[in-house]
C-alpha cells in the first residue's frame, strides 16, 4: 500500500491543510483531506480497465471552503437532522443551531466537516483525530473522536469511527460522499439494492414522523436491484416532499455486526459498489438539490442527480424519537462503527 501526504492549501488563519493519497496494487486510489475529513477522490477501473473518479468534488481547497453540499465530508457531531435543533438529555434541554430551515443539520454551523483534523499516515491509510470541546455547537461533553481511512487490495475503502466522552452526549458520525459510478452524467440509470424492509417517512421539513413503514408497494422498495430513475418521478407524497429520495432505510441484521446492506451497479461502466456497515440505518439521497450552480472538479457543473449518497448512520432525529435506536454516548462507553465501500466490476 502506498500512502503519500502533501500540502493541499492553507486556511485563512495560516493553518496548513494536507491531502493524503492512498493507493493499492490494483490501481485504485483514494484521496483524503484533513480539512473536514473529506474524501476528495476515489479512482477505480471500469470493466475495460479505464480509471475514473467516482465521487463528486473539487480540485482545490477553496472549492471545499465555499461549497454548500457537503461533498465527501465527515459529518458530526450529529449526522442528518434534529427537529428544531432541540433535544433533551437527562432532563436538560439543549438548543442547537438551526441551519436547515427550522431544523439542525449535520452538526451545525461549524460541524466536523469544517475543522482541520490533526492527521497521521499509517501503513494502509490515514488516521484523523479531533477533540470537540464541551459546548461546541452547544453539544455537551468533551468528545474525543478518531476516524481512520484504510484501503486494501480487495478494493475496499474502510472507515472506522471511534469516540469517547467525559459527559453524557449524543453522537452520530458518517461520511457524505456523492458517488457516480459512471464518472459523469446522472445516477438515474444506476441500479440500487438496499437490504431494508422498512423506511422512516418524513414530514414536510424532512424530519421523520416516528413511523417505521414497510417499503412494500412503495417507490422505496429497493429489496431487489432497481434503477434509481425508475420511480423517482412518480407522484408519491414522500418523493414530492424530498424532491426525490432523501430517506432513512431501516437496515436488516444486527446493529454492531458488519453486513452488506447496499449494492449499486452502473450498466454503462460495469462498476459495482457495495456498502458494508455496522450501523442501523442508511440515508439514501439522490442529489435532488444539485442545480448546476455548483461547479466542481475540472469545471464540471453538478446538476440534479449528478451523484448519490449512501450514508450509513443512526436514524435522523433519534434524540427525539424514543422508538429509534439510541444515539446517547456516556462516559466509560466507546462509540465504534465501521463502514466499508467495496468496488468491483461486472
């Protein structure tokens, strides 16, 4: 495995940002930036051996500093939405930033995606560490988080998330990469399969209603391989609210156990991506709000459905939904989840 770090840019306060290239013997390369823990690039071969970048991103640090769509970032302290930015813990109420309509999104104004993580190279990747201090974004507790990106010769990118706290808090970490296995165009022809018999419906502000609903007979049924564009324009209340897919799926299997929970296949390139995780939920987002105004790598304008997100995580708004898996972390406990993206061709 080859790991090479170099300067990528400088923050306005003079702090250096580095990018780490991780390559294996099969030609796959992953690039990670320690600003925001961003996965800036994943290059994998197609069925003819042609390499393409299969994630959306920018060529420079400036692009990430001024972006609005969370390309490739590490999300924390709490991924996804919390209703009205409010939650209660041990009888104490907390008010978080409201940065997505009337709700809190992806850790707030300065979440984990907007800090420079101290980084070190390891044999097969890079390890990032960040101490989120008590009261940061009004979350309780000093949270010590470590996130490790590793690549192996099976073309698997493994992300391990670890954290501890000195005070009861909530936590939900994930990665927000946008994938396009064709390397360009839209993801509407990609065939998606999700190992989930149910999803969590949302209200008009994209907050789960608390219901856990069967996918059977709905456009949310990806229990067998289905083209993403097949039903995305159907008149369905849930698709109307989100302008496409932006929903949490209730995954089969035991939480804490690594299992394959999703598979994406691009007929054009032959590329396949499998998602393997220990998490209970998967947020599938179909790039509904990409509108062409955001220009990314090589001057490409990212239009609607240019990429898809498969974010393995706990359910949105879990602190306010007692029937959802808990996201509380207490002193003496260890938060640990793993997500693997495995690439191949068919």
